[in-house]
């Protein structure tokens, strides 16, 4: 069943890419797209930023007015400012709560589209062999593991195939990253991201021995 | 004196507002709240059948102002027919309520053991409940007394606002207590009875019933306070920055509590004569003028701004207050 094989592989690739990009980045990206669409929320977001500007403007104006010399003006500004601030806080809270719900929905959808899909496929194709391995290649207990949990003995089950795909993708990506890091001489991820690679005796491109 | 174009510069409209039942007088310490509230009370007593003046300021000044001793019970003010005054301490305690004034309130709580402590902790963990309780008691007392008008001489600004917030705080607290007692009432009752009951032969139900009663009073009063026909707040201020600032803040907060305010008293105005050699007076007058202009600008449209002069003598005793109070009604003519 080459289509299932391919499907599982692509799914694992997709999961890996999503994890690499990061859940938060995905949420942020989708949120950005969502607020660009003509939804009520995009309007609210625009309103919110106008309101924020208004609060900031009033605050600046209030600071520029001397309360001692110009109390009436100052007090009026303050009333306006307090009113605008209240409104802003209120709307920001509403907005934030909508965002939380949005994030939750996206998280659920993402799970369904990745892990959920994999689980479903695992259940659906659990009894089907992905492909057969030649008889006698591996001893019985290995065959048993490879067909775990329910595929016929001597075949590769979908679960094992998914794990294999994930491992291979991970290894390949790591290998590519390592190669790239070595080529450029700059660390690509982790806490030391952006620093130069420090290695003794390696004359990679851009690697300069520092003493 | 520049007169307001829109609003009358006296408290006459407040005197004429016959539907009023509660008047609060408040402001920063030292601006003349007590003098103003006493004066207002004296004027009110002329147009109303019975007026009660209550001081909730812990530093009781009513006795001082009228030159006679007032206490926890309403006492008529000599020389002013129809006016009674009392001084209450807002720092009462919930224990008083639970023990109904008995000395062994603490013992009662101890007697309840862990539950009693929990009860106490809970009651005290709600801010303002302690004072709210005693305030509520006073309100209940006052409601039963059938005065036509009640004037509160409130404590300085911070206290005032807390005081006005009490009905809300109180309602929330009592709601919690009732809900809790409905859930655990039986259990607490068992515990209490196992220990031989509360002192003074009270039952737990009685305490709860009293609380419920109090809650109803509070709810009722709360509604009344928010009704501009029944209640108004008169801020007293002096034309100086801090006082003005606090007043503005207070007015905004009162708006938040939906308490009406449409008259203010600007106190301690200096009116030095034109050829006055006193430099200090003249420069202070200049400063006051600046703030007066600001006050007129900011509040002139919505408020009766009453301007009161600073007198040379202290306003103490019934005659002094009575003559001073005239100026609340008839705007003071500044000697030029």
C-alpha cells in the first residue's frame, strides 16, 4: 500500500515541521492571518490600537498640563483619560479572552490534524501490513515487534512505520542542520544560537581560531 | 464675586429638595467639614421637621462645634429645635454583632473552636467588613428612628469613600456568609450544640437570622443611596491644590458608586480689604482666586458652588454656627 506509506511519511514530516516552527509561532501566525481577514475581531483589534493611541495621547497631554496652574483643563483631561483607559482595559480583556479561545481552538485543530490523524490511521490500518519483509531476515521475536500491535506476522505495522519515518526525518534534519552549521560556522539553535562554532583543528569556512 | 451663570451659588436648592433623606458632607481633613455639616444641619432643621446629624469621623468634632457632649445615642441640640446629633465610631467589630453586645464575644468565638475561628477569619478577610457591620448597625438604628433627614459628617476623604462603599462590600460579604451557612449550617449547629450552645442562650439560627436581617437593611439603604432624589453628597474643599485634587478624585469615585453630587462648598476664602497692608493675605487671596477660577471653570456648570469666607473667629457654639450657616443660603457679599 504505497499510498498509506507515503501518507504516514508526509504526516510525520508535517508534524516535525510544525514542532520545529513551534506551537506558539503557529498560533501567532494564524492569529495574524485571522486578524487580517475582515472578521469582527480584526475590527476590534484595530479599534483597540486606536484606543491605545488615544490613551497614550491623553496621558502625554495630561503630563504636559500643569495641574497646579491649569487644574480645570488637567481634570478634564484626566476624566477623559480615565474613561478611555477603562474602555481600553475592558476591550483588551475581551480581546484577550477571545484570543485565548482562538488559541485553544487552533491547538485542538492542530492536534486533530497531526497526532489525531496519526492515531486514526494507526487504528484504521492496524491490521494491514505496510509491506512484507523477506522470510527469515530477522528472528521471530523481532518479526513480532515489527508487526506490533496487530499487523500479520512477518510484515511491518503502521505504528512501526510511523516511528521509523519520524526517526529518519529527525536524523536527516539533524544531519542537514549539522552540515549547514559546519558550512557557515555559526550555531543555528539552542542557547548559543548565533555564536561561532568553536572547534579545535577544524578549518571550516568562516571558523577562525580565537586565542 | 463672580456669580455662576448656570447654577445658583448657594445650598438653597438642597434645602428646597424635600425628597432628600440622606446628605453626606465630606472632604479632606481640616477644610471645615464639621462646620459645614453643622451649618447645613442648622439650616435644614429650619425647613424640616426633624434632622439628625451623625458624625462618623473618629476624631469626633460635633461635641466641639456645638459646645456640648454627644454620644452613641441621638441627643437633641440645645438651641436648635428639630436637630439631634450623635457620634459613632466606625471601628466597631463583628464580634459585637455575633455576641449581640455581650462581653464574652471572644469566648463565644473560642467556644466554637476551629469553626468559630474559620468564621472569624473569613469575616475579617473581607476588607471593610468590620466597619461595615457597625455602620450597618447604625443604619438600622437610624432607620428605626424616623428622622426626616439624616446628615452624615464623614471622616476625611479616604474614609468617606470606604464608608460609602460599605453597602456593596457588606452585601457581598453577607451573601457569602449566608451561602456558607446554608451549606454548613447543620454541621455548625451540631458542633455548637455539642459544646453546650452559644453563650447568652442564643442559637446559631438567631445569629444567621440577624445577619440576614442586616443584609436586607443594607440592600435597602444601598438602593436609597443610589437614588439622587433621596441622597446627595456635598464635598467641602478649600481653594488649594491638594484639596481640589482630592475633591476631583472623590467626585469621580462617587460617580462610580452612582452617588449623586451636585453642590459643593468652597470654604475658608480670604477677602482682604483693598487697601490691606497684609502682604501674606493678599498673596494668598491671589492664589485662592486662581483656584476659584479653576473651580468655576470645571464645576460651574454642574454644581452649586457655594463660597464661604474665612472668619476671624472660630465657628463654635450654636449662635456662631447659626450665623455662619446663613451664608450657605445667602451668598456672602465680599467687602471690596
